[in-house]
C-alpha cells in the first residue's frame, strides 16, 4: 500500500513538472515570434491595394476617340499607334484604366494645372452646374499655386497627380519614376492633407515598369477614352464635337486646365449641358471606377 502511495506522488510530480516546462517553452517560443517584450517586425513596404472587382475591365473596354483637322498626318499616325498599344497593355494591368464600367456615367478630367487663371475658371463652371471634376495637377505647379489646389479640393473636386515634372515616365529608371510620383504626392498632401492614389502619366506614357512602380506605391493609373484634343487647337467647336459626338457609357474625358487652354473653359458649359441633356451623370473617378482617390490613413 505504501509503495502505491509513493508511486502515485512520483507520477503527480512528473506530470506537474512536465506541465511547467511545456508552458515555459511555449512562452519562449512566443517571444521568438515577436510576442511579449520583443517588438514585431515592421513592414516598411506599403501593402498594395487594388479594386475589389475589375471584371468589367475585360468585358467593357472602349476605343479611344478624338480627332483634329489641325494635326499633321505623322502625328495622327503616331497617336493612333499609341492608342492601340495602350488599350492592349491595359488588358494585362489590373490598375491601369482607360474607361469606366458600362453605366450612364462619365468623368471630366483636367490635366497640367494648376495655374492662376484657367484652373479657377474651370472650377467655377463645374460648381455652376453642380458637377464634380478630376484635376490631375503637376506637383511643380501645385507648389506655385497652392491656393488653387486648396480651392479645387474644398469645392469637392478630386485633386490627383500628374507627376512632379511633365516628363515621359516610360523614359525614366525605377528610382526616377518613383520620385516623380512620390514627390508630387507629397506636395499635394502638404496642401490638402491627403496624398492621391490616382495618377495620370504625362502624355499617357506608360509601360510595365511605370505600372509596377505606381502599383507598389498604391497608385492606379488613369488614362482616357475620349481626348478632346484641346491641346491641339484653339477651337471650341472641335473640343465640343470630340466630346459630345463620341460620348459613351463610362467615358473618361481628357481636357486641360492650364493657362494655354482658355478654349477648354469656353467650351465646357456647352459640353456639360449636352451631356446632362443626353442623360449622363457626370461623376468623379472614385465614383466611376470604384477605386480610392486618396491613400489610406490620411488626415481628413
């Protein structure tokens, strides 16, 4: 009987010791994986964010429209070559957009500002008609005209990136591309408290490296499906015609809002009135595409 009691106490002691050792080993193992007093490893590379549903991109891809009698033949040929190539390229890129989905919505976009006159005039027209615009500002110009940037944002329009300098990004190396995008974003964030998440590459110059760098920094690339060609002529009739005669569901319309584009400002009221008369809702790109306009974790 005594032997059985002794044996019972020995077994209990072994079990208790085993339990304590097991618990201690788990605690040590947990510390090795970053628990307790050890700081977790910080991921310094931002996690890329992408639209939840871009299936419509392959189901509904528009031809890029817009022509001008003022362009030389070789310019037209080169422009059409780019249009064909960029459409094919966009099919392989989740975050490169030519147009929006097949809904009766369109977006008015304005490049190359801000400036001291035309940009504010364009904002005034948009406000008059109660529609939202999308301004792809150059970082270098935003630094010169911060109050115009702030005006656009406070009036409810999207303030987006057109890179820092107006250069062909597809001619640059990886570090230079990243600097163009991030420097412009930093300038805009300093003015409105938010860094854009949408960028339009100058001249539409986009290749796989440009798309990859943009994507790594949580930027979607926004191109266009209608070119008003306001940059090619000083003719409000051609600008108006390029938009209203080519309009389709989901169109992203390219115009400009810098000091060289006063004709855009003059043509804009008629364009808005015609689009609304045709039943199109003029929306911002965040609404049209369902993608975030600004980086997450930004100040309000």
